[in-house]
């Protein structure tokens, strides 16, 4: 961008929406205007920036490298402008829709207990919630399809997340211990009475079928790590996204798998403690850098903290 370039920040929204939605028509629908108006705004913005921002892609257009870089800067610029408006009018009521994607446990534990009170205190801030595993939620965040992601990994198997195309910021929320869910039978009682380290506990089920997560490899990574300390390779037979289904499989004698220590278990399931080492799930929130100063999102983060 030339040193003397002047960009009208009002036009940045068109570029941000084009980066998010991928078509002029979708941007026009989103901003309640015409496709030609969107095209004109983008063209004017390109002249102001001194660089082409879009290029043909069949019957559609796509952002050029310069367009993608400017769109990323635009996210932070627009968030800062919105935050500045709020600072200039400290008595103004924040308004907007905060889009959240997160795994079910985080949504239930961190958001649902405060949703009703939040709606009463901030009636102009709306929450939309989508249940997704961490990789899915982070992908939506990178695509600007959500404003906030609630994700997790395990201390024994930290998530190996690829470097995203956008700058992110994050903070821890809470941790939870996990154990091994097994059928409540004589073998489980004997293992529990022995109170051995994690290797001994998982080793007692070396010949069992194991249950992993159908949408995230984190559980399987932890199981394989623990099994390696016990000298065997686990037979990962089942995959389940629902903890209720994990319990059903355990009760049915079809396998064993990881479950939260604090979970109220159904009859027929016994939770064996894992220690030396413990297994701890770590939950954190992730947002696009520069977006956290946007007043509606800042309010939600305040509640989460």
C-alpha cells in the first residue's frame, strides 16, 4: 500500500464480508444492498489501497494476496473502531450477535448457567451457539464464521493445531480430570482396590476393545500414550462423539474409554482413577486478535472469566 494511501474504513466492511462469504451476491444480501454497489465499493477500496484486491475465479471473484492481507487488518481496524465508539459513549448499550462454537461440555459448563441472566442484563447482545469439536471450531473462527471458539486438549497430548491463516488470541478457562470408564464388575473392583498407577490401570484392559472420539483424535492420542507405558497397543474399535454413548458401549460390554471424573455415571459403569500420570482436559477460549475489544464479545468473555 502506498505511504500516502487513505482508506475509508467504512468500505472495509465490504472486504471483510467478501472474505467471509466468498461472493459479491452474498455480501449484497448480508448488507442489504446491490451486487453492483458491493463491486463499486471494493473497486474504490482497491484504488484507495493502491493494489488489486480481487481477481476473477470462474464466474466469481476471489481475494488477491493483497486483498487477504487487507481483510485481516480490516478485522482489527473495525473492531478497534467499534470499541472506540463504546469508549466515547460509556453509557451506550453494547449490541450485536456473538457467534460461539464450542464442544458440548464447555457450552454446558461455561455458557448455559449464565445465558438467562446475560440476556436479562444485556438484551441487545444475542448469542448463537454451535456445537463443534476443536478443529472444527477453529476452522470456523479462521473463516470468520464465528467470533469465539471454546476448545480443549489434554495435558498429556497437547493439540498440534496448524498455524491459522489469521492471528488468534486465547486464554485458559478451566481444567477437568478424566479417568477410565469400564464395566462395573469384579475386575474393575480389583483394579480399583490395587490403586496402581495409570500404566497398571490401562494395562489391566490391554485385551479390551477401546472407544475413541469420532470427531477428534485427542482421546485416542491419550489412550495410545498411556497404553505405550503399559507395553501394549490399544485396539481402537469404537468411535463415539457422545459421552452418553460411550457409557452405553461400556455397559454393553463392548469396550472401555475415557470419561470425566466429575461426571455422574449411569449404573453399570465404574470410573477408575488415573494417576502417575493424571489425565487432565484443558479448556480455553480462542478469538481473532483485535476482535476481543468488540463490546459484545468483551461482555461474553467477561462472563466466561
